[in-house]
C-alpha cells in the first residue's frame, strides 16, 4: 500500500466526527457500528493510520450506508469518496464537495487540503466551491506528482548525506566494508567525532 496515497483513516474519522446525529455533532464509534453493521473495534482500527488496514469494498459500502443514514448525503457519493481514499479509484474533489455540503460548518477548501491532502494551488479568494472542486480535479494528478517528486528529492538528499551523530546512537550498527565495527574501532570513531566537535568549538 502506498503510504502517500492512503487517506482513508483520516477521511473516515473526519466525516464521522462531523456527521450530525440527533442534534449533536459527530457519530460515536458505537453508533456508526450500529448503523453500518461494521464492528466497533474494526472501525477504530480503520481510523488509525498506523494500522494501515485497507477495508474491503463490502466494508466500505456498509460504512457509506451508516454515514449517510443521519444526513442528506447521497449513499453512492459517500461510497465513491470512501472507496477512492482507500485506494480503489482516483479521488474526485467534486464528489468530496457534495459530501462536505452535508456536514455542518465544514469548509470545502480546508477539507480538500487538510484532510484529502490536495497540494495544488487554491485561490483562497474564490467563493465558488464548484469552481475550486473542478480545478482541483483537473490538477489532482499533477499536484500529486509534484509532491511525490519533492519527497523523492528530499529522500535522495538524505541518502547523500552522512550524519556522524548517528554513529553515537547505540541503536545504529555502524558498518565498514560490509562488516560491523568492533568495540575498539567504534571507540576510535567516536573519539574522532569528539575531536571534530572540539575543533569546531575552538573555531578551527
């Protein structure tokens, strides 16, 4: 699963927490479980990014049903949004706009950037949300590609730099010519790092 593309946990949790139910803002895990037929523990796992649990299409469908019961959201639109953020299809900001319109006090541009992770340029002065959604849909692939390229560039920079302070971390095993350093060799290396620091501190 591509970590960069996987937005399902945050989207599911956000929508659940902003879905109005019986005059209150947000559905509890237990209530969503009752409305969807998906167990409470499993929904909790799905909302945790660290779990990286990809739901089946059947589970996505059940959750979509549960989330649309208390709102005026279209079940098909909810399913499309959830399934796309789970990696089954391309995310469509136009569908996301339809869903956010059913959630009280949710600004679409904030949802687009902070929850869906859209990295393209948005005209914050634009008041027409449909226009924002259409532009984001057109530019989605480019913005994703630009962000992925930037992450790759930063990774290459990190790979090309050697951080000597990492040698002082006991959790790191220092290798030389495919062999780990002996205790004596490690002492020599740490001594050299200490000497370099002293030279810097003395301005040499």
